[in-house]
């Protein structure tokens, strides 16, 4: 019995907070390390709204990534709640991974995260310069910004720097190895066959929302939310009714599309992806609803998992 316990505790088990500005590529990087899709990704900034745990288990042990919403400037209740979730995610973790878009000049949010991570109480910090496959390279400016902040705020943890591309996979294996090295030895935090503890209804809603994000781009996405009202699971087939919330009557037509084409495309693609993820046939129904200022209503934000 004693030998079994000792053998069990030779593996690593770590909790990693993944933070950064909106659209830095946090979710894409996690999906790449997981080798499967856990968090939604889109060209629109800030697709992730919830705290998503991605659980990577292998022979070295288990690393749990806390994929946080991208912090950005905004006064709406939804924006404030997302920022609060992101900033609170670093507490109780074994390391913090700050993901920065290397292809863009450092934003104000990057400055804010660098300052927060100078707190001596913060766990080890890894700064990841992502999107190294892009021609634009602002690494020098980013490092100079950190050097200036470190001089202003001495005494914080000295970060490790890694360069990656979530798109091509460059540098990702080395980064994952380093995150395992920073993780303590201990028992697995979750069962080995689980890749995420994100509630199923919220995960399904995110798949549907992503399909709209990919089509609507900057026109509507931040005014749109998806709630799975009914999920009937029977052997071999799931029947899902999802409500798509918009804030104004004028937005309803945009979500439906000309002669219902957009909604039909979203329904088809989302149903196919959900079926592939869960290994069942899926019958998906979408209901479009106008819910005035849903993003300012605490109770709705709570139902959607944002509060």
C-alpha cells in the first residue's frame, strides 16, 4: 500500500492561470496544448466569457489550465464581471501564464497585467509572446515595458519568457514542459478521462455562439448570448433547444439572416460540432429572443455563468 502511494505521487499536478488582454490567443494556445478544442476561438476579440478549466493529463501528470476572459477596457456590467473573473483567477494557482500578442504593440491591459504580476505574493510567472508566426514583431517594446515596470515595482517574481505560435505549434511543447516543471508533485486534481469541468449546457452554448461570432464579426457579437433552455439526452440522440439572446429588436433580423439562411447555417455547423464532441446525433433548435440590456442584468449574467 505504501509503495502504491509513493508511486502515485511521483507525477506532477499543477493549476495554471492563463491571463492576458483580449484576443492575445489564450484559448487558441490552450487548445493547441490540449490537442483538442476546449475553449471557443474567433477573430472577434473576447470570445471567452467564462472561467474554463482545461485538464491535460499525460504520463508526466496533470496540468489544469484556467482559461480566463480577456481583460479589456469597458464600463458595461458584463465587461466588469469578466474582468473580475480574470483578475481573481490567479489566486491559489501554481503558476500564472501571461499571454501577449507579439504581433501588436503592448496594450494598456498588458501594462496592467505586468503590474499586477509584480506582487511578491503572486506564484511563478511565465510570459508567453504568442503569434510568432506573424510578420509583425513587437517583442522589443514588450520587454522594454516590463523592464520599466520591474524597475518601478521591484521585488516581484522574475518571469520566464517563451515564444510560441498557437497557429503553427512552434514553441508549444517546450512551454508545456516548463509548466509541468513548475507544477508540484501530487495526486491528479481531476479524473484522467476528463478534459474539462465546464458545465455541458454552457459548453454547448459556447459552440453555438462561436458560429455566430465567425459570421457576424464586429457587427453584433458582444450583444449576443446563448442559453441552452432544454437538453434531452436519449441513447444515440440529443434534442437541444437553445435560446439566442439579443439586446434590441433591430438585432433579431441580423441573427436570423436573409430568409433564415444565417440561422440555418449556424444551426447546421453547431449541431455537427456538438455531435462530434459528444459522439451522438444532435437535433438542434434555435429560438431567437430579444432580451433588452441582458448584459446589464446580474441575474441573467449569473444564469449564463458570467457571474
